[in-house]
C-alpha cells in the first residue's frame, strides 16, 4: 500500500510538470513526493534485524521473517548482507547487516560479525535447550 501511495505521488508530480503547472507548484509537489518517499522508506520498507527472546526477526524490502533460533545453523556476514542458513537447507539474506570486503580482507571484526556471533550464541543455546527437552521427554 505504501509503495502504491508513493507511485501515485510520482505520477501526479509528473503530470503537474508535464501540463505546464507553475514551476513553484510543480517543485512543491516534487518536494512532497520526496517527503512521502522518505516516509515510506522509513516506516514501511526500512530493513532491520532484531533478536527477540525466541526468534530472529528479519525485515527486508519484500519480506518479513521470524525464524526460531533452534532452526538456525549458520549466520555469515558478507558484502550483500548476512546469509542465514536454517535446518532443512533453507537460507535467506538479511541485507540490513553487511560487511565490507575491505573489512573481510583485513580480518577486522565489525558490527556485522558481532551480530552474527550473537545470533549463533542464541542458536546454540536454543539447540542445547531443545536437546535437553528432547532427552527429558525420552526419559519419561
């Protein structure tokens, strides 16, 4: 819906420019279009990665995903985002967290590395808890 609203503003701004609207009016509408674009980006399309107590939450431009930590098998930061691998050979990219090639070449620890480590710590803890729960269930 947000993208449709933005595209409507672009169409109207283009129409105003093409029908010889006053320059001030056309400029004002283009400025309003820019404000709408920034609002759409900030409140509807802004990618993020959140670590909740039970899930890794990833918001991309075209998807929203909440993955239980117990299913995560790898988190690898890279140039185009953090690749998250899950049980069952499923994988996705959280492009809100990226690591530059220069940092990779110089073997620097970046916030992307810290985020990957935090995700893997929670995944390991969730896997241990799941194994303990399974073992307790088998003994009863």
